[in-house]
């Protein structure tokens, strides 16, 4: 069971002004986790922006949980620029 259930909601409080909101369920109540800073001109754009915010949130959680592997070797590329001749 996922304890961090987040829902994406698109709201239109004023006609033509769309806002995305990420809400998390805390027991019976829901609270906003993140929201649009300003209005978007269409429902589709608000939905895409909210989806992007949710994906960034999920990626951040995965990176926080994953242990990064230690660096075993340092690879430095060697570029050999041979002498050139102009004719």
C-alpha cells in the first residue's frame, strides 16, 4: 500500500483561469502538496503542467530512496591532436 497517494486536480475558479493542484490524502482529509503559481489559459495546459510537476516529485522521491553507487574509477578521456599540415 502506498502511503503517499497524490492526486492531480485541475480547477477553474474563474472562467478561463485554470490551476493545477497536487493533493495528498491524510486519512480522511486532503491537503495541497504543490500548486500552480499562476493561471494557465486552458485545461489541457494545466493538466500537462500538473503531470510534469507530479513526475518531478516522483523522480525526486526515487532519487532520495536509491543509494548511489560509489565511484570506483575515474575515466579521463585523452584527446590526441596530431600535428596537422596545411597545403
